[in-house]
């Protein structure tokens, strides 16, 4: 790749490394100081769905979430990449109902739901997935809500120059300490704008979200803290059963919030605790494998940072390391993280 990555995760077979996943990690406090890293923290890459907490922020900060009567569960699914479970579809439909639209307004496209049991049930019933099953349907409903509240057009809500998208990008730039035009813009898998920025600035944005709870006298901080609160309170809405974001937030018991993105991006905000200040972490797996490459790297970095206790590490073991089995069910190797963060 054109940017600096280092080996993070190894795939072992027969006593030797067969493959490796390279990447970079930046750990940054809310003042922008790099606390720890591996690889190039200046690496510029797309946040993909890890940007969803920031895409939710203007809906809360503007007061629209209150005016439209959104519940915390509804806000959490807007910040999430849901699995297409019945509860997810119900909540997204509720958001649309509150803004007077139906699912035909969603421009995220259709894909098979992430939850394998839901996908299996659809096949068994000879039914096709709908736009509501798209993991980004909550985010899109939230963007439409912002447009409705502001009296803006909804047909072009995904245009990067639409006022809703401009506001989202402005808020992300402010939190990441970047100029508006310094954030690269591409098109995400759901057709919404997606944002590229250096890894250390992405980690800074997550750190400033995490820090907000200590500054609740400030209106911006209260909005940031609300984003964090709904994600921690409703982790099942941020992802779904058997997925890392949900299981990590459950195991961490309020210490952090987590949001994965496509192509091996991941962001975490660690809340202040005792004498430890809040900080943010951003991961990028160079080959884009966010599961085999990303999951072990996420858990291992949090272990090295002392965020996860023994009980949490046990609960998350299946994301940290796992055996490789062949077609006969024989264990022939393992996947495991093997790196050391460099602390400042």
C-alpha cells in the first residue's frame, strides 16, 4: 500500500506463519497528543461506517431529535450498522413514520441482512431483502430527518453539496481539527458521502466524543455526550447479535463506545475513568479485512491499553484469537494478533 503499515495479525499453520494482516493504529487524547501507535498515524483513509456517530451529531445538536420525538433506541440505530433483525427494522420504520416518509425515500440500496438467521428465514420464506434490511437504513433515515426538520429537499439528500451533508462534514472537521476542505469525500457502499482523513485525526474525533461527558455545561458537549450515551445504552442497535461492536460495548460495561467501518476501519472512544483522561483509537487494516485482520487487532490493542479486564477478555475471546479448522474439522492452525503498541 502507499502508506505505512506494520504486521498486526498472523495466521499460523503447521508451526509457521502462513499469512499476515498489516495495518496501523493511532491512540490520541482529546488535545491531539498521540499516546501510542503502530504504523503511520498520518495514514489517510476513509472512515466508512465508523463516521456514523458524527453523522448523527447534527440531528441531536440542532434540537431536531427532540422536536421529532426520537427515542434513544432510534438515535442508536442512526449511529449504527444494524444487522437487519426485526427489532432494527421496527425502529427504522418508526423513525420514518415520525417524519412522514416511507421506505421508498431511503436511497441506501438493498443487501442481504447481516444476521444469518434473518437471511436464512427470508430464503426459507422465498422473500427478498428490503431497503430496511440495509445496515445503513437507520443512518439514512436520520439524514432524511435532518432534511425534514430544516425544510430541505429530500430527493437529493445524499448529494455532498446538500446542506445536511455539508453540516455533517463541518462537524467532523471541527472534531478532527481539520479544515473543511482537508476532508476527502468519496461515495460509500450505501451511496452516502464517506470521509477520508488521517488516522490520528480520526482518533482525535473519537477522543473528543469520549471526553464530552466531563463538560456537560457546554451545549456542544451535551450533544456529543448524547451520541455516546445512546450507543453505550443500546449496543444491540449499533450492530447486532454476534457482532463485535455490540459484544465489545456490552463486555466493556460503559468504558467505551465502538463503531466499525468497512474495509478494515474501526474507531473506539474510551471514556475518562479515575485519573485517566478520555482518548480515541483508530485502526486501519491494510488489506481491508475487518474481521480476520481487524477483530484481533482491536481486542489486542485494548488489552495492551488496559481497557479490558479479565472478564471482558474472556467474553471477547472469539474475536481475539481462534483456531483454523479444515474440512474434516481438524484444528490445523490459529489466527492471533502479534504486535506491540509504541507508547509516547
